[in-house]
C-alpha cells in the first residue's frame, strides 16, 4: 500500500511497501528486477523540491558538507556546500579519507558518457565510518573501509548466481541509492546525484552498508581508495579469468592506473611475458616498474603487429584498459591461437568495435568484457588487501600526486596530460 511521507529533507515521497505490483514499481515495469518483496521508495509526482535556505535544511536533519559538483558537461567541477540527509535503514555515513582521480569520471565531465546531472562524481574512495543508521549490524563508527561503487542487493537473480558486480537493482536505480532516492541536496533543494551511489568527491558519503569493506589500520587511505576501483578493476580482470595461468603471455593496452594494475595481476600469476602498450614513453617506462617485460609505443609502430612479433605469434591474453574501438581492435589483433581478449576500460557511449570474424573462428579467439574485476568486489578486495599487506603487490608507488578537494580541477588536468600513476584527493 502507498503512503505519502514527509522526509527530513523537506520533500514529499510516495512509499510503496509489501508486495510490488508490476504497474506500480518502475523496476518491475522495466523488467529489470524480480525481487518478490521489498521496501523501496520512489518520489511522488505531488512532491515539490524544497526552496529552504541551507541553514534551515540542516535543521530538518541534514548535515552540511562540501563536495565537487558537476553541473553540466565540459564545465569545471564546482566545490560548494551541500546538505546530506541522515543515513536511512541499512545505511552508513562515511567520512572520506581519500578519493582517486579516474578516467571514468573524466568521461562524464567531457560528456562522452551519459550521466544524470547535477552530480557529485568520484567512485574510487575510502574512509571511516562516522555514523550508522538503523539495521546496520556489520559496521560500527571508527571502522576504516574501502568503498565499492557497486552496491549489490543480494537478492536479484544476478546476485544470487554469484555476480554481485552486475546487480540488477544497482543498475536499475542508477545514481540513486537502492531505495530509489538520493541523500544530497543543494541550497535550493535540488537533488544531487551520487556517482556509483557514492560521490567520493565530497567530504562525506551516505551509502548502503554492503558498499563498505573494513580494512586493517596498516592500509593507508590512499592505497585503500585505489583498491576501490583501479586496482580491483585491473588486477581482478586478470586473476579472475578462468583460464589464466602461470607462464601465459599477456599484452596490456593502456598503461594508466587500471593498466598498471592489470600488469601487476599478470605478474601475480607468473606470466612469462607482459607487454605494455601506450602512446607515452614515460608511461611505458613507469610500467616496467610494475612488471612489464616489454613495451610498445603505439604512436610509433603498429601496436598489434609489434605484440605478435614480441610474443612469437600472438599473446594468450590481451587486456584493453583504455576503452575505445581502436584499442579493442588492437587487443583482438594481438591474440594468438586460442587467445582471449578482455575489454576492461569503458569506451565512450555508443562506441562499437568490429573484428575479423573469420580470424576469430579459425584461430578460436575469444572476446569478453570484464566489469569491476569480473567477480564480487568484496572477494577481490580481500585478496588485494592481503597481497598488499604481505608485500605481493605495489600500490603506494602508483599514487604520484595528492591534492586537496579545492584543487580537484587541477587533478583532472594532470590526468588529461597523461602524467604517470594516479592522482588522489586527500581529505583532512
């Protein structure tokens, strides 16, 4: 049954409880969710945004915080005051410690990836639990956590078959939390979206408890932040491939943050040859520090032909960590007989790859996608934290630049210039 309820942010919402009707629930209408019973809130058509000033919004139960907001594509991020609602059932408030500067955020800023705006970007982060909402049993204030930009519901068909990184409800609710609402508003009452249900380019994050993975004190916040995306995405894409093995030959297209970690993943599995491909010599030299045995500058030579020559007929695995039709084709053409190409980087919206289908059949090549390390993020987090603590993986040296939140646009300018390693926003 529906009921109209006043929320702490001064909005009205229509709340559906109990068994959902296919005509009432947006997720059911889209055919993206088959959970038989849940409690999920969607904003009613009668609701009107509040126009209360920031101070008055705070008196309704919100907390003031600063965050970097993207209002429109191809504009700078604006660091401004926002109001954050209190954690709801099963949610926590996290005080951010560090947030990574990732190319996926940059794609949204450039308008090459569709995304709802205005939004607090940032999906690679770590912090400390500051407050827990009702129903939270797995976390407590003071816990240090990696944040996952996928919040699995644990009940949809995809979660139940062991692929929580592809959760149906997470995808259906997009940049809103799993209950269909947001926790951020500006001084006019506008809803502000959270990238990956996080928005780590803000001083605090309210998110679901299952997005948080506790970590020991010896893991620095900058390291934990990178495990939240680039390390898991890169290393996981390699170590979670079912046919990956010791002695394999590997090519990694793109030597950025994710690419460096794909190289480390290949090294962890004792690959016999790891070929890094990029268009910047300084990034290729940097890649050698993380395990690359050979390098190819794609600006100077045919990258795929060079990989085939270096590997004596093509590699067993090739990973596209950049994300484009050009690099996807380089991956395919770099493969040897029975080789597997893995698309890891997110290409611009509507990008399409094309492959020689005869070559695919006659050489039994395989092309697959890998999202968030191809497995449960928490499972990969556990492996990576253990590997870091025991010295089997380098993460500290990937962090090459640190910035305060007010310098976030300078951080993205360094990303545009193709500087080595990863930039990180560090919070007080």
